[in-house]
């Protein structure tokens, strides 16, 4: 399912700016200041929220199977 994230404050490549983000097939396919929804995209209003494309949560703890109590 494609998603259109509208009005997010993006933090990307040393910049912060308000923009829209189009996600198709689980991949960011476009970042632009204004993207029109063709009607079949799930639209998410992210006004006032921050979006960090491609950031990985460095606080994730990968554990051996069976040691979920350490998570």
C-alpha cells in the first residue's frame, strides 16, 4: 500500500525543512515540498512532527533466540 506523508519536518543531510514524502513498495520514492495525492494513497498528516528518513534505531538490542527476557 502506498503512503503519502504530508507536512513533516524532515531532518535529512544536515538540513531541516517541511516537506512531503511518498512511500511506494516500502521504499521512499520521492521527497518534495508538495506532492498531490492521486486518491489511492493512504495520507498521513505529520504537521508538527519530525521525520528522519533512513534512520536506524541504534538502541535496538539484537539477542540470541530464546533470550527475549533481555530485550
